[in-house]
C-alpha cells in the first residue's frame, strides 16, 4: 500500500482551455480522481465507505500553479495524506511534468469525514485513519519528488 500514490497520464484535449493550456478545473478533477484511487489502493473503495455509512467530502481546495501544462504533456500527480484531526484530514498533491521532472503545480484539499445519513462531520474511524500513513514534509521520498531533475537538493513545496 503506497504512502505516496502516483498516477501518470497524458493531458487530453478536454483539459485544455481557451488559453491553450490546462484549465484550472482539470486540476481539481485530477485531484479528486487521484485521491479516490489512492483510497481504493489503501483498501477503502467507494463501496466500502457506503457500507460504513460515512466517507470523505471536500471542505476546501488550494492550488498553486507553478508552470503551465499543455495538450499532450505527460504528467505525474503524486498524492499523500499530510495529517489527521478528529474529523478531517489534509491531503497534498504534486503535479510533475515527466519530460523534465519539473513541478508544475502543488495543491492541498481539506477532506472532512461525514456521516452519509446526517450529512454531519463525524470522528474518523480508527481503521480508516490506520489505512493512510501520514507523510511528513521532511520525508526523504517526498523531498526527492519535489526536486527537479539535475538539482542539487530538494525544493520546498
């Protein structure tokens, strides 16, 4: 089960806006998709959340665009859980262009664990939290992802 989950893909036409680069809404969609895939890889599929009667809802997104991405670019999006509070968890993302390993965007989503019947935030169950190891900012694997190819050290995100 990966602490840092990676998904690779090629930017398709439906992600491009009138300025001929990736639209900001595509990043939000990719963030949700990769978070869902990471959850499933950790054993928490949508069906399992349904059976548990609770699951994750977005409270907020933050995205910092570092460089544009274009049609046909091969990208990697890396995601990891950066912490837990009783009813919420921040998840971070790093988008990297495969061709040169340069970060093009970094982002964070605050996910809240919500009871499906009441629509109210509830305490994150122990088995859910246990499925997602927290990756600290100074993690060596994470620092390696943040460093552009050929750089002497890891950059901060």
